[in-house]
C-alpha cells in the first residue's frame, strides 16, 4: 500500500486531498492529513472575521464532515521535523513514514523583521489570530470608553498591500458601528496606515493603487507612504520617513506585511546553503522527487512561470496539479507537464463591502461596486474550484444553517 502524507489543510493541501479522494478508485493508497486543527478556514475571509463582520463558525469548515474516512486519516498534530532522507515526518505526538509527502504549511509572520513585532503586534494570518484581533479590538474600545481620555483611539496598520487594504476597508466601515455600541463617537478614533512603498497595493498597478488611496483618504484614513517601521513597543510605533525618526502612538497595532517560509522548511535538510527552497517545475524538491511543496512556502525554479503573488487561486491550482501528478506516479504513468499558473480569474481587492479594485482576466481594470460584486462572486468560485458542489454546500449552505 502506498502512503501519502499531506501537511496542512489550507487551500493547497485540502485541494490536493479532496481531489485525490475523488479520483482514487481501487488503488491501494492511504492518505494521512496532518493539520493543527480539525478544520479548514477560508483565509480570504479573515479580514472580515477580524472586525466581527463574519463569525468564526462561518469561516471554519469541519474537516471530519468533508473527508472520506475510508481513504483519509485526519491527525490534529503539529509538525516538528521533516527527515526526507528516511522519508519520515515527526510531529508532537507521533512519527509517520511516507511514500509521498505533500508540504502545504503556508507562510508565517517573519517576527525577526521588526523589533517588537512578536510581542506587540496582532495579525490576521490565521483564523485564531483574526479572532484574537477582534476580541482585542473590543477590549481596546471598552478600555478607551472607561478611561475618558481626550486623545483619540489610535489603530495603526503596518502594510498597505493586499491584506492591509482589505483589512482597512473593513475597519473603516465596521469600526464606527463598534464604537457606537460602546457609546464612543467615531470622531474619537483614528486609523493610520503605514506603507514603505510610494503607493498602496503595489502588487497591482499605479492607477488602481491611486484609486484605493483616494477612497481611503476620503474616509479620513491617515496614510503614511514611503515610511518604514523600525520598532514596535506597547504604545508606540517607531517609523522612519525621509531619514526622520518619529514615534506614533497606538492603542492597537496590526501587522499585515512581510511573511516567510515556515520554520519547519527552513530547518529541513532539503534547502540549499542560502536557506532558500527552490523547487523543480513539477513542484517537487530537487533531489527528492517524492516531496512536493505547494502553497505559499516556496517558488519554482522555472523562468517561464509568471511572477504571481501567493493567493487562493495559485494555491488551488498547485493543489490540483499536485494531486494529478501523484495519480500519474501511483499509476506508473508518464508524469504530467510542468506546473504553470494560468490566470483564469480576476485579481480583486476589496476596499470595504461595496468598493474594490481589480484586474480582470483580460487585463481590464475595474473599480467600485463592480469590483466588489466580482469579489463576492470570486468567493464562490474559489470554493467550487477546491472541491466542487459538495464542498461549496458545506461552506455556503450548511455553515449558515449552523449560524
């Protein structure tokens, strides 16, 4: 019997497992899915969870309800070590040998990038962190109400990329509502965005970034461009702009910028002496054709791949490719073609519930309500791509019934 071990149940890992359990017929193959939780969560919804717009239950999908227990064994464990030379994965509870390994652990916050980041910053990189941020936001508002202070309530967001702008877009709409619940005037709150580039959303183009910038400035968001974050402390953020150092006050600091490869991959034996993990064009590690690395963890070595940012679309495409490549190997057939990302869909960033910016598949730019509508449709398309109608019903129907 062949044994496939999959690490991580994010977009890439879960897509791989769902596709394998659907396409494996009578092959003598077992799959072990190792994940920190017994659920998958919709990463693209975390900015909404962080402000209380979406509940935790809505964004979370119970893995036990969607996995084929005759084919897949789910283990709620934390991976500690990968030893590819002896085909072994070691977790906090057990050790697993494998014939094929799929590493889909996503990315982590690079806490060494800025002093104080680990101790004083919140983030939305996971569902648990998004929930903690929401609870902290409520606590900060309640404390502000009790203090009767004259100075404004300061919320500072570090990073004006995709995640930062989507979070700011929700904050500008939801924060006034939360403040009113605690009988605090929305005029008493100030949101500041810090971005080291010369515009926001640098991963799009200048025109779309400028549109998003103007929309946020119209909502009185204080945006500091070409500004670097140097240090974070409990109540201040030290920044540099044009060689001048300044300390900005904050009651809540949220980091949405740099992430890095998971520590487990940084310490694995199969990266080069620079610490960079570069994959072959079939998403396997050079020298270890039985180890796939998909999701946000690494980039391929091929020069013909389009330079694209980590997102749900590319993670799902890697998951599908990985499953099909595994099926070819299991059936002793010629492997599939090299992985190439295909930009079928649109790249859309929301700037609140009724506003957004984006590039369509035909490179046409869209903004405003049209972009926001396409973003809502894309939420459904992503889920359909992962696991078809059955998975879509779990996400959009059964979870809402539980609500």
